[in-house]
C-alpha cells in the first residue's frame, strides 16, 4: 500500500465520519423542528380560544362601562333637579317661616307684657 492509497483511505474514513456527524445533526434538527411544530400547534390550540374569550370579555366590559356612564349621567341630572327643587323650596318657604317665627315671637312678647311679666 502506497502513501497515496493510505491518504485515500484516511480521506474516505474522514469523509464517512463527517457524513455521520452531519446525519446526526440533521436528525436532531428534524426532531427539534417537529417539537417546535408541536409546541406551536399547542399554543395555537390554547391561545386562540383564550384570545377570543378575552376579546369578548373586553367588549362586554366596554358595554358595561358605557352603561355605567349612562347611569352616572342620569344620576347627575337627577342631582341637579333635586338641587334646583331644594333651592326653590328654600326660597319659597324660608321667608314665610321666618315671618311666622317673628310674628310668634312678637305675639309671645306682647302676651308677656299684657300679663305684666316684663
């Protein structure tokens, strides 16, 4: 066997080793790709329904916020009406009540003077 034959055998063995290592890398890469595809399928199966549910919940919450806003607007309008009615009642009743109290106080003083209890 000559040196050239020995070099050819070594090159063939080295090439075979490189092919074996590359085959092993390709197999592992294929497994990793399959695991990634499986994980992606699981995420898709679980995340999409959750996302749909979250979207529906956000819409419902928006509707509730709108409804609460309408209730607050109605309560504010009612508060303004009650405030206006309260002011009107105060204006309408305060003067007669004050005059009646003054008249009663004056009548009480007059009654005391007439009885002589000054």
